[in-house]
């Protein structure tokens, strides 16, 4: 499905820009209500092409960036080291 990753990417770029759902909806003409932005992020509401274009413009990204599969960045595994005096330290 083409819009499979839309919600995840909208949320990612919205948080990256430090916008609330309400602020993002207000940047679009005509404005989208906050519940509509929320349902779009959660994947409950399919988005029309003009909505995808409007969201991309409001977030300052290309529409392809909203539709592509996101890269999953895995957090570093904790490293356990043994200090010279004994005991254990947990480092990140």
C-alpha cells in the first residue's frame, strides 16, 4: 500500500519540527482539525493526495519523504564494563 508509512513519517517530521498536531493542522489551507491530524498519524484515516501534498508543504519536506519506508534506527546496546576496583558499570 502506498500510504502505509504516511502516519509514522508525519509524526516523525512533526516532532522533528517541534509542532503540535494543532499547529500542524493550522499550517494547512484549509486548516485540518487536530483529531484529523491525529487519525492520519495513527493510520485510522486514509489521506487524499491533496492532503499528503499539504502536509508535506506544511512540514517542509517532499511528499515522497512522507510516503517512503522509514529507516529504523536501533538504539545502541548497553555495554557492561568491569572497572579495576571491582563491581560493574553500565555504559551507553
